[in-house]
C-alpha cells in the first residue's frame, strides 16, 4: 500500500496534461425594448422595430461567442472582462469585445478552429444577413468566414423569447493550443 500512496502524491504534483483541442460554450440573453437599432452578429437591423436592453450594444450573438471562446481557454467571462459598470463599455460595439477576446487567446497561443452560434428569436429573420455576420465575426477573430457558423431558431411562441420579450443566443467554440 505505501507504493500507492506515494504514487498518488506524485501524481497530484504533476501538471495536468495540456489538451490539444478545447471546447467552450457561451450563452447570452437580453430583454427587448423600443429604441435604437438592433445589432446582431455585428450587423444592424434598423427595421426590427425594437432593440435589446443592455449596457453595450447588447449583441447577444457576439456576447455568447465571446463567452464560448473565453470558456474554451478557461478565461474569465465577458462580464468580468467588460463589466457593465464601466462607462467605457456604454453603447460599445461588441465586435470590439470579440477582437479583444481574440487577442487574449493569441497571447496564450490559442488558435480558433471554429465558432458556431445560434440565435433564439421569433424576429427578426436573419437569413439574408447571415453571410455578412459571418464575415464581420471572422474579421474580428482573424479567421475565415468558413470557420464561423450563424443560424437562428424560434421558440414557437413559447415563453418570454417566444413572446418577443427577449432574444438569446448560444455559441460553441473549438480552439487549439499551439
């Protein structure tokens, strides 16, 4: 038995193995309200008839994307990096957040493999703007648009999202360490 105890002590002192590929999940939700132009995936929707309530531009797609990437790298979430108590983030374009997340990953030698985002909303319909969203997100991340997925689904009229009281987004990111 003494061999097992010393082996387990030695194992507890070893560094954990570095994962070659890491995954992260992000989620964001904001209430709808009348007001300024709606922004989703870095694209404006001036005819949406509403916007999202938030400190920055409240872009749920980009916020979920940031959290997915940060989570994959085991870094603090978007709320800690870009707090809603900081005046400098008021009405800020969330593409800037995404670009800063990219730089944080690069400093830690992470490479973004792909990012997949899903908007949960009854409206607006985003299909025509998806190619532009993918290009803008890819540009902020320094990757190709082919590495970014954006899609939407409805809540079939159910719950707060189904009633149009808010929009939410989910994102999954895959990164690798170089």
